C-alpha cells in the first residue's frame, strides 16, 4: 500500500494534470495585474523601461516556446510577459488620452461650447457634457476637450450651442484618502473639468464643429429624442427607468426610486452593463433562430445558428450605439460579441476560454478598466457563473415521461438553477460591493430572484422592440407592456427595501485586501478540481480582514466640511453641505453621520467652533477671505485643531500647540484624515492626505486654487 506521502503526491500530480488546458486562462489575470500595479504607483513611470521590460519578457517567452521548454518553465515566462505588457499598455493608454485639465479659477468665467450629451443630474441640478470652444481667461491650448456642466433651469439638448456663466474647476479629487478617484475616471474620458452654472445656459453662435463632434451630437440627439418619447409614453416614473435602461439617460430618474433600487439590491438594473447586453443579444439570437426555423426553405439552406449569431452581433452593436457607449456597455458588448463570434467559428460560446479572450481584449483596449468596480464585479460574476456551468451535472433526458411530471421537474430545475446562479454571482461580487460601495442589500438575493423573470423575459425584450418601433410610431404596445413590468419590479424593490435590516453598512478593508479577494475568487473559478476551494478564504478576505482604527477627524477637500468621530458616530460640522463627500467617508469608515448636539456648536456665516470645552476637536473657517488675527485667536482658543479654507495670516500666540491647517495645505493635499496620538493634552495628530495616497499622476496634476483674495 502506498504511503500517505505518495498518495498526496499522486493526488497533487493528478490535479495539476487536470489544468493542462487551463494555464492560459491566467494570462489575462497577469495582464490585469500589470495594469493594476501601474495604477497603484505613486509617481508616473517613464515609458521606455516598461517597453523594454515587455519586449525582453515577451522575447524570453517566445524563445522558450521555440526551444520547446517544458510548461513548468514557459508558464512563468508567459505570466511575466503578460504582466509587463499590462504595465506598458496602461502607460501607453495614459499618454494617448492625455488632454488639458482645467485650472481652478478664482472668479466665474464664460464658457461657450457645443452640448454633446445630457448627463445624469447632480444634487445641484441638471448636468450636460459640453465640448468647449472658448473659455474666457483660458488659452486655446489649455482648453479641455470636454466639460461636465451643472446648469440651472431646463438642460439644453445635444447639438445646441450654448454660452454659460460658470465657476470652473478641475475634476473632483477623491472624497477621502483611498476613496474612488473621480478625477482618474474623468481623465480617461477626456473630461477635463467641471463647470457650475450661475445662470441659465443661453444660446450662442459658434463656428461649425469638427465632423466627429457633429456625428456624436447627432447620435446623442437621436438617443435623447428616443428617451423623451419613452418617458412620454410611460410617464416619468416608469419612463425614467425605461429611458435609463435603454438609452443610458438618467435625467428622469426619481431619487427615491434610485434609493429603493439600491437598498433592495436592484440598482445594477439601472446601469447598462453585461446583464442588458446578454438579454438583448440573447433575445435577438433566439428570435432570429426561431424565424429561420419557421421558414423551411431557408432553414434547409443556411445555418440558423450562425444567422442568429449575426443577428445577435447586430443587436449588440445597435444597443451599444443607443446606450451612448459608456465604458461598462463597451466592455459588455465586447464580451457578448466574442460569444457570438465563437458560434460563427463553430466553437462553444459560453466557456472560460471565451471569457478569458474577452477579458484580454477589454484590457488591451481599456487598461484603466481594471481599477473600476464595474469591470471587477462583471468579470468576477461571469467567471463564477461559467464555472458553475462547467460543474453543473448533465442529467439524462427522460424518455416518455408524463407531461405533468416533466413540467414539475423542469420548473424545479429552473428554480434551483436560478437560486444557485444568484447565490454564486452574489458571492463573487460581494467583496467588491463591500469594498467599493460599503453597503450590502441583505435581501438582494430574494429581490433579484423575484425580478429576474420580469426583467429578463418581459421588460428588456419589450423595451428592445418598443425602442426599435417607436421612431415609426409603432412602439406603444411594447412600451406599455414594459411599463407594467417596471411597476412590478419597483413594487418588489419597495417591499424588499422596507424590510427590517434591509441594508447593512460595511467599512472598507485596507486597499491591499481587495486584490487578495480578487485572486481568491479567480482561483475558485479557474482552477478545476477540489483544490479550487483553497481560494475560498482568500475570496472572503474583504469580509474577514480586521479594519484599521477609525480616524478621529476628517476634513473634506478644500476645508469646507469636517466630521469628527464621537461614541462611534460621525458628527457632521455643517449638516447638508457637501453631503455626498460626507456619505462616502462615513460609509468607508463604517460610522453613521449625525448632527452636532443642540447648543454645542457655535456658527457664523463663515465659521463654526465648539461652544463649550469638549464639544468637538475642531474649529472650521470656510470663508474665502482669510480671518483676522482676532478671529483666528478665537478659533484657536476654541479647539485643538483649526481648519481654514483661506491662506492663514500671522498666527497669534494662542495657536501655539494647536494644529492649524490653511488653504495651502488643503490645496496641496485635498481631503485629510487625522488620528489622535498620545494623550489629548499633547495634541499630537497623525495625518493622511488624499494627495499622499493618490500620488503625482497625470490625472492628479491640477492647479492650486488662486488664493490672492484671501488676504494672506
């Protein structure tokens, strides 16, 4: 009888042999790892060392293949080559999309440009995407390619030439150190700044734009017109959701409905992504195949499956155009297209190898996708579902079974598959939802199971047919049917969100934990055999990893808002001001925002300070002009930490031993988190600034605000 060591060695050898056709699946993982390492750097690397490393590692791998070295030697070379290629691609992509970033101007300016599209509304009102032609006070070579502008009144439509009197700033920095970097996302979309309109956008006369701009405005104009038609047919509530699902326009979404969808775990239905592309492409595929099969003459002469695949490709491409081609929709379209191409090439469409090719292509085209929640969650969920399909047992088909028994068996199998698929997809995306969004919809599985048949078999097909036929005036019946499905989905979401404990807030783990979880999820999916479960503890790292101590104090970007932690609650200095940043920070740290106790906080038009000793560790001055020496003296006497939006003048003696942060600190560092070190009397603080975590990268290089009016 062989020894235990021999049996273990034999078992391991067998498991490794089972992976003989799956080692190549790790190539996109290594490619994505290289992209992720590039984006984690604190300073921008030069291109030539990365190009050299990619060339040398790729050459070594090809030489090893040519020399017929064993896989034990060529596999590490392949992974190293893909890793180096990922870093190189990310660098080249960053250089290729480089465009001017707006300076933070001290005074309002005039922006003239073409309205490219209507964006999702913000807290301050409607927003549009503008291609600026002229900006007063900005040289032509420094004019951003695109601006996201908040406007007052009704939003102008795509194709209009407008003149806007507005405040101009660079894209927003992260709300707190380590939070999602909106500026980086804007950089790769050539969105060089944000404008806040101080009045309504007025029509103006501009020179004719380039043909690319005209083409984009024409397409976006058709999309916006379709969205308005859908809303007119269905009403603002159902129509707002239908327009978001069809064209990507969120201008008519009710914030209360959006909150319900988030709390019930259904918010993913609102954003055009893999689910929508799969439903639209799959619906077109099966419809075309059915039509071919229903015409015997044609069915005998062509391959119905391949004709249907062409129909699926056409549907995916059309939907991509109608949706406005946002990055998540582009990634989903690539994945769906590769599945249809596999059918055209007589290959199996749903395999881990097809998904691997899709991931590789997406990262080749969009290396920045690796750091976006959408890419991470989409490919983790899809990999988990494909792994489930691979492991699903194939049952023999029944022979001459009675119809009632067949119906019960098929219904049971469908329900079981739906429950298991939702569980697997939810488990795969859970770490990313916890880390990025810090909220878990406790009853999300039940809500998704209840709404999946409605959205997949009623809402999306009806919207697809309605959108295609509406320009001809024939879409009313289908849009009416879709509206009834949306109302049912909202009813399910509202009931689910109203259940006790429907939403749980989860603090973010340290940044390095998410890659561990990602690799754990991928190992569970890509490894074939029982050893795949070794990846399970790593996949659960975000949930199990100890959280760092909560900061005692957070001061937002620009020094206009602050929060301190007291008894496990986040006391907000200025309730209602910059609420989005407050919510992002409090969720990331797992604390609930509350207002200061009545009478504990004394405020003027430009400042707030504790009214009594121990009422708070901070005094805040958010006025644009610098405070006088007497005003700073009062602030320093009131609190151990003083934050000034403006540049500080000469500090009085009372500020000795106080931590004073002024406009120069906030301009250079962004938001800051402070931890108290030592006894309170020592007043020692450890600070982590957003700029420290963000590093000196092309998307973080924005001009410091003009402080010339601060009096310093």
